[in-house]
C-alpha cells in the first residue's frame, strides 16, 4: 500500500492544471449504455474510480479504452446485465448503471451498495423513482433486481436532493415514454454536465441545475461525440485550501468560479484572495486565516466534499470555527487524524468545533476516505516536520497525480510504494 511522506511548512507557488471532474465523468461514462456505437469522452481523469467504472462496463460486455484523458466506450453489445458485489462494494457510483440499463434493456441486477465510511447512504429514492416510472423492483440476496417494459414518464419528488439519484432517474427518463418531472432535484454542476452530454446525444431535458428538471423521453439516442468533462471543482477547491494553509500563490488552470461560489466566498472571508484570469483562478494568501463557520448543504450550498479540507484550514485559523455537516451523518472520520497533527477539534453530533492553533506538527496518520485523505494532505503541507499519510489509495480514487502536482509547485512530498 502506498503512503505519502510530506515535510510541511513551505509556501506553494506556481501553476496547477485542474483535471476533469470525477463525479461528472462517472455518470457520463454510464450514459453510454443508453446508446449503441462508439462514444468518445474527453478530459476524463486517470483515477482509480474511473478504472473501476471501466471494469464494470467491461464486465457488462461493453468495450472500454482510456488513454491520455480520452475514453472510448463501444456500447454496441451488452452481454451481461449484472453489476456484481465485488465491483459495487469498491465504488458506490456503480449504482449509476441501474437507470440506463433499465431504460435501454428493461432489465438490470445491481448489488446494493451498502453503507460506507461517511454514512449509510441508502438508494431508496433511486428505486422509488424507477418504480414510479413503471419498473418492477425486488431486493434479493443483497441485489436490486429490476425489470420493466418500456419505462414511462412520471412526476417524482425527492425528499432530499440526491446527486446520483437525480442522475440515475434523468438517464432512465431520457428513453422513457412521455414526460418525467424531477422535483427537488440535485443542482450540482455535475448534473448540468450530464444533462448537456445527454442533450448532445439527442435527449430533451430542461431545467438541469434548477430544482425542477423536465425530461421528454425519446425512442433513441446517438452515441456521445467527443464530449468534454467539466473541471473538477473539488480538486480546485482542495488546492485553494492548500494555497491558503501554506500562504502560497497558486494559479489553478481551467477551474470555473461559477462552480465554486459558496466555497470561494467563505475562503475570501477567511482572508484568501482570488483573481480570475484568462486561464483560471489565481489564489493568494499572506496571513493566517480568520476563523469562519460553515454548514454543508446540497449545491449551491457549501459542498460536503470540501468540509474536511476546510476544517484542516480552520485548524490553524485565528479564532474558533463551527463546522456543521448536514449531508452525511458520519463525515468526521478525519477529525481524530487531524488531532494527531496537532489540531484542536471537538465533535458533538454533526457539529465540530475547531479552535485554531498557531502551528501543526507532523505525525503519522491514516486516510479513511477520499476527502478525509485530502484534508490530511492539506494539514501536512503546513505542519512543521514530517507527516506520513498511510492508505492513500483513498486519495488516488479521486485526485489525479496529486503528489506530482504538489511537487511541481514546491511541496516536499514523496510517494513510497510498498
Ligand atoms: N440519500 C438517501 N436516499 C437516497 C439517496 C441519498 O437518503 O436514495 C441521502 C444520502 O444518504 C445523503 C444525502 O441523501 O445523506 C445526499 O446524498 P447523495 O445521494 O446526493 O450522494 P451521492 O449521490 O451518493 C454524490 C457524490 C459524493 C458527494 C455527494 C453529495 C458522486 C459519484 N458522488 O454522492 O461524492 O459527497 O453526492 O454531494 O457523484 C466524493 O467525491 O468524495 C463523494 C463522496
């Protein structure tokens, strides 16, 4: 298992190329199931999760190639209709094959994802929506077994906005008969990206990115012709906190402010400065940040995927910051590890109180999930002395060449493979 050794304390300066967004690439890859032929997607990051999705598609009989950021998926033939436990347990986003398989082939057997480090994460709303569209669903031995004749349009209300739930139902609805309305739908930029890709395939979708999405089903879609994935706002946000905590100066190439507003406003309040340039966003920080409170929310609120990294930044802030996690019930796994690096954080229920300290001190720590790992990298880059971050396979699931990108801007970081 690889680990990272970081000797912190250096201000990081230079340019960082932001990769394509993992959480946009994964659903767009499954959208290829909706059509027959060769699909080409560009700016797909080289990540563990993308490889797992490739393996899942290959397991269905679909041909998958990924080279130099370009994914080619030949979905002419499907031989198998099952997403097995072995693949789904390693990546929850595997559930995104359910909607497209049911829409195109009228059948799918997908392992139930089960809980994970950050919460129970049920898929009840995905299933409720598909049932409303006419699917017959039963749960058997840990699998969702779904069948349908042609799906039909329906009005579906989400009790709480769900990102992959909205994506699954949007993909189911594009080939359904009639009109589907998704109410209280998720509004994340990745939803808009998927909708834009589906529209490029011939789908009729209105309102993606707003709370109500209207989809008129169609009989057939064209393959994806060179669709480019949006930049990864969470990778960009993570580098923003890195510039902040190291008092650095980073130009984040390719990222877009409109995807990052809530986070950037909060970071500006802490004292970090941003300047939009022709190529991206320049982030500079000269002083210790001021403490600010956050509450995670579905988009356009503060993203839960940035909570851990923001907490790392607040651990050295002037003052006390209150951090409330409202999206997932167990997303504080990084707290015990941040404490090992010297942070002063206490938790009560879904609220963390972070008392800023002047200095962090390097320590051995363990990554527990993707964004928790990122927060440990953020903290270690500012800590005095050496930190070793174990189990960084979590980081490799969602950050493309992060150690290399950090080294290029002056970080003292080393990957040890064992
Ligand atoms: N929920 C239900 N029932 C459902 C679906 C969701 O109760 O049927 C609940 C969840 O348990 C959670 C809330 O609704 O409390 C929101 O979860 P959501 O469904 O939106 O999360 P997701 O679609 O499983 C995606 C991202 C996550 C990101 C969340 C929230 C992908 C592949 N994953 O997950 O990304 O944290 O939205 O923004 O898009 C990550 O990249 O590190 C990551 C975890």
